[in-house]
């Protein structure tokens, strides 16, 4: 029995012993040495821009050679040769006419003349308030060196260094959600914290719009954003994190969003490119909600179908049936009262804006107001930088820094008045300003102390906070209608 077991074992082991050398199980190769890794990494790249820039994403309309816009050399993989003559930012303000204008000449010409580009309405609104002559474009604002010596120089310095931080000549402040490209790229390319996301050009979305329309300006209200007070005791969340990133420079209250935004619409669903370039008048509420019989508003994405207007959202592609005005109050008051007097949920009511141009290094009295929507001011008040601020039209940093504060920041009670055209409208204290200037010794410069403009600074405003009117909508304006009626009565008739 023992002999049989040994014989069986030998027969089982015989095939294994007879295996040829090349039939033996493979042994894993040792990992490559460092020289072998380097050799693999330095293999020649294919020639052309895409050989190195493998992650570039283009849209269908711009799927062209990189050198068509960036110039350079697309026939080599040598970095120095490939980048010779390179235009790094072809859509930027200094290059857009020569590069983008080759294919989009009409659009470039239209944008360059539009008030959205020149900002002449905003600039002249402020200059006129302080009794100064109008200019044709923001770049015509006079530039002067040294501290201002009169009111005009003070106002112009305010415009160039504090107010105009949102035009297409500048890439925005150093906060994540307000950094962007310049020129065409400001609106048509998406960036994240100042870095380009892709090369895909698109219609401006909310992110691009809010990179300029933030900080208690029209656009912020559409998204339901209202800045906190500047004082450190009135901002939340309270945090010890360093650095603590504020997307728009100042923390915001989350208030009621405009009902159009709640339904999925964006800025360009009402404000077309033709309007923004000055080729078409602005669309009003009644153009969509109470159009004349058979009339369609001048928006390409709105059509009539079976007596109903239908809007196709430009960003989502979703179709929306536009409701018609049915309440009898619209027929009763529409010629006397603006829509938002009843339908605005809240409005900006920043009263008493105080602005001081200071050349002093002393910042202790202002440290509790370090957060005021300007990275340069924040650095001066927290990091003890020199009192200096950038001229956004030239990019040059100059001595003197604009500090800002408010007497009151509220949104609850809207200011409702009768405008010059007789219509009752919502107003806001947009030009309720007080300007001052002080030298390095904290002494007032040339009597530039607490300078106010003409009037009370209240301007008619359209709050982008549309919602249901509510039960007591008439209480907002009936007292003004009664005054109108009393004023129209004959002198002999009792009032």
C-alpha cells in the first residue's frame, strides 16, 4: 500500500517537473528606476498648441486654431518658439478690437458705443449732482496727480478710484465672485476666482452679471442679496478663520429673490444684448404681461401661441407661459403708479453715505469698519498697508485711500414719491453723499469737508424684487394720489 501511494505521488509531480523554462509563471517586473521615469516623461510632445494645452475646451463657434486668436506658432512643441508673438488675452480690452473685431466688427462697434460700456450715464449722474459738466465716456474723466484742491478734482478722484470698479477695463476686486476678465471676456467667458474655466464663449450668465452688479446695486436685489452693515459687530457669521473669504467683499443677508429668478429666469431673459448695446429700448413689465393686441415684445426668445405669450429661458431652455394682468387695479392705477410700487418686496435704502479721501497712516478709528467692499481698504485697515488706492482706468496705484461709511442701512421701508413725470415710483437715496478729504496730518484739504451735491440725492429706482402685491398694496401710494387730486381741484373748491 505504501509503494502504491509513493508511485501515485511521483506521477502527479512529473508534469510539473517537465515544465519548460518559458512556461513558468511570470514574475512581476521590478518598478522602473528613476532614470527610466524621467525618460518616459521627456518623450517628445506632438507639435502644436494642443500638444501641451490638452485640457482646452472650445465652443462650436470658436473651434478654430489657437493661433487664429492667440497668434504664436502652432507648428512646434518648443515653448519659446510657440509663444513668440503670443497674445495671452485676445478678448481683453486692449486686444478685443483687433482680434475679436475681425469676425465680430459690428458687435465690437456697438458695445464700444453703448452706455453699458462707456458708463456715461452713471458717471454724469454723479458729476451733475455736484454741478460738473458731462463727459462722453468714463475714460474722459480728468486725471490729476497729487491731492485734490477743489470739488471737481475730489469728485473725479472718487470716480476713478472708488466708484468705477466694475467696468470692462478692469478685472474686478480681489474677492472670489467679482474677479473676471476684461473686454469681451468680462461678460462672455466664465472665471472662478479670477482663473479662466474654459475657452467656451457663451451668453452672460448670472455669475458674470453679478461680478459687476453686486454691492447693493441692481442685480444684487434680483438674487436677494443685501450687504450687512460694515461694523464688525453687525456682520455674521462671526468667525476666527483666517483668511475668511467673502464672495462679494461683504457678507450679505439672504432676502426674498425676485419672482422671475425663483421661476428660473436670468438677467438676459428681460435685458437683451440689443438693449445693453443701446440698439433697443428697455423692455417694460407691460410689454410682456399686458401687451397690445397681437403685439409681441422685442425679445427673440418670446413668441405668441394661441393668444398666449411664451418665453423660452435663454440659459435653461425651459418654456414659461407669461401670465396676463387680470386684477382690476392694473387698469385703475397703471397710468399713475409704477408697477414696483405695489410689487417690490423690498428695496435698497442706504442713507447718508460718507466718503473720506485720507492721506493719513492713522487707521485705528476705522478698524471696526475694515470690511467695506474694497480689498485695498481692507488691507490698509487690517494689515497697515500704506494709504494708497488704484486708479482703475490706468492701473496705477496712487497715494490716498477712500474710506466709506453709512448713517443708516435698511431695506424694510421703501421710499415712494411722485416723479417729475407725474408717476408714483420707488426712490432710493443713491446720491445721498457727503465727501471729505484730509491730508497726512488729518487736516481738511482746501475746505473739502462734508460736501453735499444738489438736492436730497433721491433717485427713482426699479427694485428687482418683484413678488405678489399683497392685500394692503394701496396703502403704499393712496396718500400721494389724494395729494394729486387735491392739487388739481379749482382754488374755489374746498380741499
